[in-house]
């Protein structure tokens, strides 16, 4: 290729370098083909450590940073008739093509495995609703968390689980879009993350559907689930996730978070998570509470002793009282709170979701009401400690 074309291609490569610098945590690989007559010479570059790419070309091994890689491509172009470069990151591919006539660039959506995507698309119609995590688009994600079989079809025993995950994304979507409109990137902390399936789904949705860079921290005191979450993240090339084995109350934040997620955190972990959100001024909260033992072991309702003598009724009332007081306490700290049924009670009776967005400052009137109710029924909850 002539010098003028190579120089023009250099401008495209400079743009690609800028994209890489902004999205390096989401970078996957680069494929490049040079042609000379009927012969083709190829290279496949992957990131082996931060800012360092490794590739083989014409019998030689190279380890260079992205800038030097671009310089290498521009230099090699002069010896060939044409060049095609495919830059792949999560959700997108950039194509740069050059020959003796011109240079062009195009960006497309990226699907890792088109064959499995076709199988998923053909087999995944389960209802008339519009899915947010589409099986034919999220093949790698759904396979990694066990929803899709190796043939790309949704497992029969995982259809309910898939619908739960997708419904969660549907409920979170308005809050996510609001964050995307005001933030350059979104940072989420998952307290009591377990196997982190919902964080993986959120990660996919924010980056590959909404097109916004995001970072996740998962906390859990169970080392086994932390190890498994880290394994899945590595398998998916989700380099924007970190997992920490710790108690929520002992964790020191590594930065400012935009959203806190806590689902079915046991014992007092739900209250610790909400307390973490308050102490660290996290603006958005999605909580699916679990245990309500703290309330159940303390409260009394004067005049209702003959009702509360039935343990199952006492426990169910404790559930509602606990979550009502949690909501009131959040309102007292400036959050707008809503509650809804997350999934069917057939799947679990712990199916309430609390969504909270901080919209104002401290509300002393709401906190006064909270403390009066606590005094009246004789309870002290961890959220207020």
C-alpha cells in the first residue's frame, strides 16, 4: 500500500487506541489479516497483562503496548496489498479495512457465538413478553451461569430461573437508565453476592445493551461462592468485576458506588447492607430482604397477644414490620422508596423488593416516626446501629 493510505490508516488506528484506553477493561482481542497477491498473513493479539498485548506474526512473537501495536500495523501495511483489522470488545467490534484505494472503518454489535445464538433464538420463546436479557444475544452469559445448555438451548429446569433474572433486570431498568444518563460509568456493590448471577446479568445489560461502562464489587463471607464468582467472571472476560471475602460491616470501600444491590442476605446482613448504603452515600438501592429474625425475637403488639401466640403468624407479621421500618428509615435519610413483589410467592415467600433512590436530605420527621414505632413495639434494628 502507498504511503498516503498508510498515513490515513494511522489516523484510524489512533482513534482505535483512544477507544482502547477508554475501554481496556472490556477489551477482548484483535484479529488482523494482511494480504499480498493470493497469500494471507494473520495475527491474533490478546491482552496478557495490563496494557500489554501478545501476538505471533510470520514466525515471530511480539509483546507490546497498544501504541506500539498500532505502529507495528501501520509499518507492516506498506509491504502488503490490503489489511483488515477486527478489534473486539464486549458487545462491539470495530472493522478497519485498507487497500491501495482507501481506508474505511465500521462498528458493529458483536455476538461471540453465532451458531449458539441461532439455536437460542429458535428455542427460547417462553412467553409474549419482551425479554431484556435475550438468549440469542447473551449466549456466553447464560451458558456460564447454567441457563443455556452447550447446544445453545435453554435448559427446561432453568426456565423459571431465567425468567426471574430477566424480571429483575426489567425492574432495575428505569433506575439503570437514570444512572446511565448522568454518569460516565456506573459502580455497583453487591452485598452478600452469593454466586453473583444477578450481578453478572446486570454487568451484561449495562455494558452490552445500554452501552455504559460499569464496575462491580461483590462481597460475601463465604469463600467458596467468592471463588466461584471469580471463576465465572474470568470465563466471561468480565475484567470489570472483583470479589472480596468479607463481612459487609468490615469492608472498607475502594471508591464511591452508585448502586447497592443486596438479595436474600441472611440474618442481619440486609440491615448491614442498607447501613452501608447510608454511610457511604450510595444514591440507588435494590434490596430483596431475607431473614427477619431480629424483629421476631423482640417485638410485641399490645392487645394482640392471642394472635401472636401462633408462631407462624408472629413471624409473618415480623416480616412486614421489619421491611416497613426499613423503608421508613430510608425515607428518613432522603430516599424515595417503593415496594413491589419481585417473583411469585410460589418460588419463595421472601419475594418483596425494596427500591430506593436518594432524592433529598435528612427527613427528621420520618426518623422521629421510625423511632416512636420502634419504642412502641420494643425493637432495636441493626439498620439504626
